[in-house]
């Protein structure tokens, strides 16, 4: 097990994913040490109260600060989970320099610090918005993906390896539309951008377990994509706020009607496994022998939220969300 008796550092560790990762790692696995690296000392203090475990350590720092990352990675880190990012689409559009500094230059800093400190494995979190991006957030995450894949070339003969996981919207994460709908239902009216909208969905727990599994499988250079279901935005409304009036505000700048997790071009160098896909680099430095056994995808394949084989029903959404 990749976490057993190991030291794991998670950047952005006080976010929704980080908190769930810490909870699951402490309760189900047996890490030697868990290091939370984040900018927010108040949230770190709150986490220390929520998880009073001597294996949990905290570093106040920013991924923009390479020297601080070097110091944090000195602690014989076995695995880095890179979850730190600016991810609110409107905020990234309004503050583009800040998005680049965190999402792109921060990714470069993590890569360089990991190589310099000999961290064996680094796995970065990405998003469906990195595929055919139409907003700065998606473009910055696409760039970060490229950095982490190509970072293996910079590692050269050293032991450090980099991979990514890419998935869709996470139920229960900060910024999710679910709490917005829960608040709006008290007024009797729900605001939806466009009735045709579809999205990929998974739970926080599923996202954490997927990252842990991929950290075990990774050889370096892969982008792992889970086979997750889609949902229709109107079904989500019906699950959360049945009977409420629905108003349509129009699609927002930088927003897509449907999301893509694997493009047709990527599908040509992607392997299908039972519960995930693995996108492999096309670069000559990456050895074919590292591929896991799986099925090639057919010509023209794309994994999109509107053409998914698995859809969440209203009943399934209610059970997942535990709403009444």
C-alpha cells in the first residue's frame, strides 16, 4: 500500500480534497506522517483540532515559494499529492496573473523541488476543464498537466516520477453548485444557467480513493481518468429542490454546456481499464514497456459528459447527496 508507513505531503491540504484525504488516510491506512502544506494558518489550526493525531504535521507555505517547498520536502517525503490551485473560474478570469502564478508557476516549483529533494512520486490533481479549455482556469490546468507529464524528462535518471489524475465536478467540494441550490430552495426558486447542461460527478471520498490508487499504479507520465457518471443539471435540481420554480440566467462566460474528460486526439494514446482510463505520453522518452494491460479505444472515441454510458438518476443523486 502506497501510504503504509510512508510520509505524504499534500499541497493545498486545507481544502475540501485535502481534508477528506487526511480523514481517509488516518482512518483507513497507516501513514508514518501526513504533512499539510497550505497558506491558511487558521484552517490548519482548525484541522489540528479536528484531527488530533501526532502523525499530522503542518507547514504554512505557498506553492509560489520554491524555497519553502524545498524546506517542506526535506522531511524524507515519499509521496506528494499536489492539490493546491486557484480554481474559481470567475476569480481566475479577473485575476489572471494570480492564476498563472499559482496554477502554472506553482506546479513548476513543486516539480523542481521534488526532483531536487528526491521525492519518489508526485501526483497532481487536474480537471475536465483542462480539456479543450475555454477559460483561464482550464488553460492553466492544461499547462500544469503538461508540466507534470514532461517533468519526468527533467527528472532524467533520478527516481522522481510525476503523474496526474483528471476528473470532473466533486460533490461536496467548496465552490460546488450543490450548496447554492440548497440555499436557493429556501426561497422556492432555483437559478440554472442552461437547461441542456451536463456534468461529470463523483464524491469527495471517490476522488480521494482514486488518487490513492493511481499513486500506486503510476510509473510516471500518465494522466489517469476515472470512469465516472454524468448527471443533467435539471435532474440535480429535481433531486435537491423538487417543486421549486426554475429560472434560467444564460450560460456564463467561460462555461461549457458539456464537459470533456478525454478528447478524440488523446484517445489515440489512451488505454481503457475496468474502472478508469490511462492517457499515456506520446513523447519518445516515455517507454512503451510502462503501459499497463488494457484495451485501446476505438477511432473517434471521446469521453464527454453528454455522451456518457452511465447517468445518475434523480434517486441516485438524492442518495448520494443525502437530501430530503
